[in-house]
C-alpha cells in the first residue's frame, strides 16, 4: 500500500510541479487528488486509506518543495470542524466546506463557551428561534480563538428551553461575516488577544447550515469536543516537540546550568512527554476512524500538566534570567509560536492549558464516569426543563 501511495504522489507531482504551480492551485489539486488527508473518503480530499500513510505523502511532497496548507493557521477547522462535518454533514455541506477548509482559504472558529456555560457547556443560553427556513440567533460566546480571522464558526445553540438542558440544543455552522456578529478581543496574561468574545445579535442562519437534527446538538457537540481534546493533546508530532523541546534545548546548550537534581527532573519529563506523544498518536488514529473517545480527556489532562510542569522547570533552570520578558503590548496573533517567545511567556501561557478545551476538573469527571465507569455525581438539574433552572 505504501508503494501505491508513493506512486500516486509521484504521478501527482509530475502533473503539478511545485516550482511552477501557484500555491493555492497546488493545494486545491492536492485535495482533488485525494492526497490532502488520505483517510478521508474519495472526493473529499482522501482515498479511504490508512491515516498513517499521510506521513508518507507529506514527506514526499516536502522533499519535492511543495507548499503546505499551514495547518497551524486553521487548527479549529482541521481538528474540530472537519471531522464534525464529515460525520454529521450532508453531502452538500461536505462538498461546500471541506475543500476550502483544508486549503486554508476559509478559517474556522468555535462558538461554544459562554459566560454562564463553560465547564457546564450544556447550560448554553444562546438561543436559535426558527423563522421559516432560517434561524435567528441571539446570545454571547466567549474564549473564541481565531474569531477575528474566521470566515466560519461551529456553533451550539438552545432551540428548545422547555426540555432538560442536554436535549434542547442544536448545532449550526455560522457565517462570521453575517450581520449581527460582533467580535471583541480578550487580553491575556501574556499580553496578546489570542481569544475573543463574540456577540450574536439577531444573526440569521439558513437551516441548510444546521449540522445534525434539531435537538441533536449535544451529541454533535460531544463528538466535536472529543475531537478538540485529541487536537489539543494529540496529533502526529515529532519527538521533542513543544514544551519539552524548549526545555531540552536549554539543557543541551547551557551546560553551566545543569545539576544532578535537575538532570533527574529533565529526564523524567522527557520520558513522560514521549509516552504522552505516542499515546496521542494512537488517539489520532481513533479520531481518523471517526471514533474519538473519552480517553482523549486523559491525554488532554496529561498535556496540560506536563506543559505547566515543564515550563516551571525551565524557569528554575534559567534562574533570574527567566524574569526577562519582551513586552505586554496588546496584539492580535493568528498563531502563537512557543519557540519564538521567552521562557516567561511559555510559563504564563501554559496556565491556560488546564482551562481551554475543557478544564482538568471536568476531564477527570469524564474519565471517572466514561472510562472507569464510576457512578456519576448526583445531578439535580438533569431532568429539569432548562427554562426552570435557576440562573
């Protein structure tokens, strides 16, 4: 099979020379040839093959000098929206959204959390009311990454307040350029405004932009969240990527900072990071098969804990030198590169890892109930209509 995919890449490159083909034309052709994500179905950027073959495709294209779709610019689209559309979207929706999503022509964001519905996401209050063949949406979302650059958003709304909170939700795709969408920056402890709050004031969404059935929003959302946790903590990444790579770099380049005690800690974190990376690759394979499970919560907890502990150890290693920081100028990054920022920035940014994508406390509840099969905590609001819940 690897030989077949190698031949397919060779044939594609023979017809599309990266040196003479415009970047966007090349990416569109790559998608149409089924070499975008080989595990996706034919006609949707894939060939229905094993996900692991994508690494071979990417390597061969890189060796030929081919452009990439810059996945770091569209992490929500690629990691969350795409698998959700693939599973719950109609044929028309898949054909409309997947190609420009993969090529990076259209950036995506996620309109889930609200001021009163973060960890308890089922408590969302943003309403969607049916009006003929459209839905009128009103509400507020918060902690929305990339909203200031996004063309589309995946959106969870409340369409029936008369039933228990988990049952009255519906999932949509929202046009971020539509009238009534207002994006405002949220400034972080690091200085950037990586996140946003989004106000939806009478935003009209066609019913054809609905993903899943009316009232099925919680099931669609759960699938999306599992994909999000895989995307945050998983993926096929090289050894010594991320936080552990920055720590090891300092350790190797600054021998005068080493001590026996610190050596033990660095080695222990290196082993844990490698175990987490390999576990994440397995979760990525489950995601590719359309089966992102609750185990992703364990990987996400590990990712958050390790990032914070490793960033803290890097500060210990650098000592007073770690107090140096660039500046706190308010700015709107599209992507946040850990390697381009000082150790102090990495330490501060890591604080958000145990919050974003679901708090570590909620992740532990998911593991307890869905992996270990422990009895759930008593929930007095589980069977109460949402409109009757105190707020």
